[in-house]
């Protein structure tokens, strides 16, 4: 009887886990690849895989959907993000929780983001779902993804293309950076600081128009 050999991604999909989980199980000796290709790629015999043997330990780990917008005037977009995430997770049959943040992508001290990182580090999360990569952080999302990989958390990004609010969010982030550094250079209440901020705001508004 011929064997049906599949890649690690197909095997992970069949078992309902992430490829990172299969790599960890291999290190722990729980599930070894049936063979490897000359190029070193793992291959699994589909007939030998038994979801009921391996899936149970992962079910206790939650799926977290994370949504964020930069400012209060984007609350409608935040609700749209949450609806998209809820609909997607529900269609997959996942038990999930939505964590939402209101704050700049430059701010890594947001309440929701800190809570998200806490539960990931504690090993309570099996899957993270976001609409776009920049919803996590403007700079630093790759670090969060590295933490997810180390904790065997599957990351699902619904849209790999450019975020529809990218330019608006980027403009707000640039303004935040300039405001911070100008305040340090000239003082929060100085005329130079306010003049620079007003100039940047005007340039941002003209660029968006």
C-alpha cells in the first residue's frame, strides 16, 4: 500500500496545530517525521497521523484576536476590525477572545498589548489573529512574532497587503515622534516647540489632502 507523504505544513493542518508545534514535538520526541528529503525537508506519512493523540493538549490554549487603532476618531474602524476578527474566528470554529487597544503604533505600553504579551508568555495562547501586521506595533511587530514562535503560538494575519489606514496612522506616528523630541529639545511649553509642532501638523494635513 503506497504511503501519502505530506509536508510539515500539511501535517500541521491535519492535526490542527501549527508547524512550530510539530517542530517542538520532534525535539521532545513526541512525533518524528517519517522521513526527510535530500534537501532536509520533513515529510510525514498521513496514514500514521492521529489527531486524537496529539490535539488534546493544545485545546486548552486560547485563540486571541487583537485589534488596534491610533486615535479616538478611528473608533468606527476599531469596531470594523473587531467584527472582521470575530467573524473569521467564528467561521473557523475557534473559541476566541478579542483584545482591543486605542493608541499609537509607536506606543508599546498600551494596556491591551501588555495583556496580550503576558498571556502569550504565560503559555495560555495557542493562536494570535490580527487583520494587519501593523495593528500590533509600527516598529517591533517582528519581536512579538519571535516571542510567538518561541512560545509555539500560531500567528494568523488576515491581510498581507497594505493597511487601508496606513498613511493616516503613519502620519499620526510621525507627529508623535516629532512632538516628543521637540519637547525634549525646546521644552514642552516653549514657542519653538509649538511652532515646530504646528508646522508638522500643517504639513501632515496638506499631505493627506
